[in-house]
C-alpha cells in the first residue's frame, strides 16, 4: 500500500518542490507542477527539463545539505528514508511521503500530489487517461490465452547467475498481469525473487521477458544476452524462441508512463493482438 501522508502541513501551494524519486518527479511534471520543481534525484532523467535542475542525491545517498540549500517548501522523500525524513522534520520542511506498491498506487499518488500542489484537475486528467489506456489494453486482450511468463528484472551480464524476477506482488507483477501474462512466480509474496536455473527449469515459462532500465539495447547486446538462454535448450521459452528483451526507464518507474509500458509488455506477449498500438 502506498504511504502518502503529509507530515508538516503547509497551506499554500508549494512553489519550491524537491523530489528525489524518479516516479514522483515524472508525476509532478505530468500534472503541470514542473515549474515548481527546484531539485531532483541523481537518477532522474525524465522529462528532459530535469537536466537543468539541481541534483540532491538518491534513495540511498540523499544530500540533506543540497536539499536545505534549495529552501524547499515541499520535499517528497521515499518512506524508507528515515534519517532524511527526521532531519527535514527537524528543519520544519513540509513533507509528503511516497512509497510505491501496486500499480493502482500510481493513480493514488498522482491524485495525492495533485491535491498537495493544488493541481487536482490536471492530476485527475492524468489518472483517468491512464485508467482508460489500461482498460483499452484489457479489451484488446479479451479471451486471449495467457502465456506463463518469467519477468526478469536483473541478472549478471552474459550469465544466468544472480537472476532476479518479479515476484507475485508489486507494480511490475501487476503490469505483467494487465499485459495478458501469467506470472510463473505469482505464488510468491515478494516484489522480487532470486531464482536459480534449476528453479527456472521447474517453472518452465512459455515466455521469458527481460526488462532493462537503460533506454536502448543494441542488436549485438540483445543477441549476446539472448545466447545466454541457449544453455537451457529444454525451456519452453527458449525452444519456441520467446525470450524477449525490452529496454526503457518506463518499464521500471511506476509513474505517468505506466500505461504505455504495459502496452509494450502486451505487444511482447501477444504480438499478433490488434489494438495494442505501436
């Protein structure tokens, strides 16, 4: 469940916002609050306007001095950044905590940020647009079979060692289900699970879908990483040539681009389904 809660109340709409979380930064710009953002995280890259803003560290290394120097009237930290939250509370900085959970929590966060920035109408439009796009994907996939899918979110390059896949909870699991797939790890209660090659063979997925946070993968990179899976020739996904690679930050950031990311998943799982766009 997303933890979104104002810790220090400020009555006026904030004019100097600091966001160190990529999803929050994207949401703020999507609802029209971008001009009020004065500081972003070290790994924020979208939209392009963030390149000109001050950097204030990231999830594990927030720079409290850089944040305070920006004189913010609202900071949106991640709920687990307890030291940062304590220091900002002591400095009487208004806060709105953020924590991503399910895909539905993306909409909750959009609406909460809309209320806090006094941009509720814009936030409603963004949230409803996401809902409509997700509904359209569901309609396009009506009555189609659901391939059993292993959603790989990390592993060692050129190896199947230290492989992590989406577990049975979290926004990436939800994305996979909405995209018309059946998560082979749906029975687990974690967002990510480390799995061995032996476990993968036992799970026998029809599709292996690998996501990469980088914006692109070259054809040579895809060929090299796909060859790694040939060490498991009996795996249905390998046997049927259904090891698919997708790259892009939209696949790993639960923000306003989430519907287009689900559509990308859906096209990978159901390449012959009409109505999924390009």
